């Protein structure tokens, strides 16, 4: 063996056999093992029986995509208009930057 190999072997042997190293390993090992566990609140629920489709077939896995319910574009319940489309009335805007063109704020 080469001379450069022997001192490093002695160092490694001495480090592994030292009481401080054994204590450090015994303290670190449980922390490393518990760091990989999943908290109970984050565990997924057990899989249930597959759902039955409208034609009697079993629907396995995630639900299939369906189109969302139609949305009425003219329904404005709870909406408060804050721009009149003609002026910057009610707005705290710098007139040298902002202006209204064709019903749109431009800046």
C-alpha cells in the first residue's frame, strides 16, 4: 500500500471508533428516519369502491372531465361599476399619464 493511503485509513478508523462519533451517529439516526414519515393529517384516505357510471360501468380512478355549468354574462349581482367609460371621475389618477379613449383607460 502507498504511504498516503495509510494515514487516511488510520484517521477513518479512529473517527468511527471514537465515542463522540458513536454518540453523534446514534443521535442523528432517529432524526433522519423520522424526517421521512408523513404526518397523519397529510395521509391520503383509503381508496373506496369504484363509482358506477350512468350506463352501469365502473368508473375507476379520477372523475372524468365535464364542461362547467354555463355562466350568464349578463348576471352582475354584487357587482359595483367603478369606471363609467367616459371619464376618470372617482379615480385618483395622474391626468398626464392616464386618459380615456373609446371607453378604455389608457396609460
